[in-house]
């Protein structure tokens, strides 16, 4: 499959802003010509060598003045990211230099790349499949080392090979069925229904295993949203700081210090946890604090986990009891803070108000019990989603839906076999499963879906 659009594209592939290095990337048949127009090498280049860096300057041909001193690399097709001729100009990371170089590439024959268009061309030109293309985004957005390792495994084709293996098995079943239908007069042995059934069950089992291994996808991609909740002055911001090991939130003895929402990611054994510090829940006449309390309640509705924090040096209050009621249906870990102070809290009442929920005792100020709390957060997540190991697949919603649709098609095929439907009907369901799996790798996907996927990429990738 080749790209029909013969345009040469260009984009800034590094984040805009000040930095040590900025990269302007060009791909397409005019890439080398455009680069030669604007790049003046320090030493004469008689024959361009692919994948070599050349020192020189970018010069505006019309104005004649240098834009920046750069290192330019030429990549000859087909051994490139897009399988087209490519050029990468490594300039200084200032916004002005990068933009001016990009403007020059546009002036001399390129157009600005669409989001994800470089990776889209890699897919359309057959260098990677659609599952691998989507893994590129997961590599870029990885929030932990473990998520990065898993994303790179999919980028290398691990997930795709499993999908293709199942598709090959289904294709073989269809080939036998269709041979019996199309060439009944030939000496082709009739396909034993029990063999068809056995193959369907085997393929369905493989798909169900893949679905099972995608259970942690959303958490590994986005992190689990974890809300620190409690009344004022129980140590919510101190807990946030202790989890982050930095002074991220302002901590004072004055109730109501936290007015707005603070969000930060922490890495707990490879799982990204988005920790959200909120305003203390209480009745207040302060307008700004009241807004913060309402925001905390809104965030509670969407939180996937709650760290309900209490003050060990105080008895349970009516405000505490109201908050216990708010989280009764939420995935909650109770946290008794300030255990370094004389204890007044009734732990039996806490356990009665949080039935079936784990309670951890800590001192955020002294950083006591923080590791135990992290371990409990990790164990609680794993209980919900299952273990995260080398078989884990970081699949998007589109991929999971395709897997589920393929499984459902095979279930329909098995139901048809039970009632002894004609093999032509059974073959339709098997083919539908084969096509749904092909949507994951891109073999049977529509242009609209392809375009929608790459719209989520950043420009320059």
C-alpha cells in the first residue's frame, strides 16, 4: 500500500519553546531538493550519504542571510521512518529559528504536515501496521517505565503478531469451508464439523485471553484517578507532598488553605497514579473556599479511587461522618494521619463506618507509613484489574471493541453450529471475526477510522 498523496510534508517535530535542540522534519520526494535550497554545508557535499549528519547553515535564499547553524541528516527511501526520502534539520531550540526554517521549507515546495502524518505515511507505505502506529502514541505518552516497556513491545509488533496468528487460523477454516462450497465435485475431503468447532473454540479462547490482558490498558495509559478527600486540616496536602516527596502543596495550620484542585502523577511500581488534592470538605461562608469544596465534590463523582484521610489526634466529627457517607460506594482506602500525635480517634468507629475497606495509619509529616500506603494502593489496583506482566496489552477503546466484536462473532458461529445451520451461514460469522481483527492491524479498516486515529497524534510525528 502506497501513499496516494505525493505532497512533500514538513513540520517541527520537537515541542515549541526554548531548548537546546529543535528538529524540523521533511518527508516526500522533494525533501532533498528543498533541503539543498536552504542548507549550506560547511564543506562541499559531492554525494549525499544517507543517515549522516552534515554541519552547515540554513540560509534564506531570497534575503541571503543565515537563519541558524544546524546539523542536517538526509535519509534515503525506503530505509526511513516513512519509507520516503526524509530530511531532519537539527537547529537550536528557539521558537523563531524553528519557525523560520519551517517557513522556508514551505516556500520551496513542502506543505505543513497534518497531525500524525509522518506515522500515517509509515502505515500507508507498509512499514508498520495500525496497531504499531497506535503504539507510537503510547510510547510518547507513557507515564511510567513499565508502560513504556509494554508500549515498545507493541511497537515492535508483539500484539500484531498475536492478532495475525488468529486471523491466519480463521482464514484456514474459511478456506476449507469455501472449497467445499465452491468445488463440491472435486476430491476435497468434507470439513468435519467437529474440527471447525474445535478451531473456533481455540481462536475464541485466544481472543478472550487478549481481552483479559487489556484490562489495565486505561490505567497504564491515563493513570488511575485518586482523590485525597477529608475535612479541613487533616493533612491532605501533607499527604500529597509525602507521596510526591516534594513540597508541591502549601501546608499551614490554618483551615481551608487549599482552595483549588492540585493534580500530580506518581509512579507506584509501574502504575501511574494521578493524585488529586482537594479543598477540605466543610460548611463555609468563604466564597472562594466554597467553590473549592464544590469542585472537590464534583471530582469525587469521577474519581476511581479515594484516599479518605482522618486526623488521629481528634475524635471523629459529624463532618467526618458526612464524608464517610459520601464515599460508601467508592473504591476507598482509609488513611489515619498524624499518628505521631497522642491518639484520640476511635479506630473501631472508623472500621464500622468504612466496612470492608482497608485502613492505613500514617504520619505524613514524619513520612511514616507512606510506603505501606503505596503498597496498599498498588495491591488494591491489581485486585481490580489483574496483574500487570509481560502479557499485558496497552489497547485503546477501538482495539478492545474490535476484539470483543470478533469474540461475539465466533460465539454466534458456535451457536449456529449447535442448531446445525448451513456452513455458509457459519462462515459469515467467522469472516466477520476475521475482519474485526483486521481492523486492529489496519488490514480491513476504513479510511475514516484511519484518519480519526491519526488526528490524535501530535504534529511532527
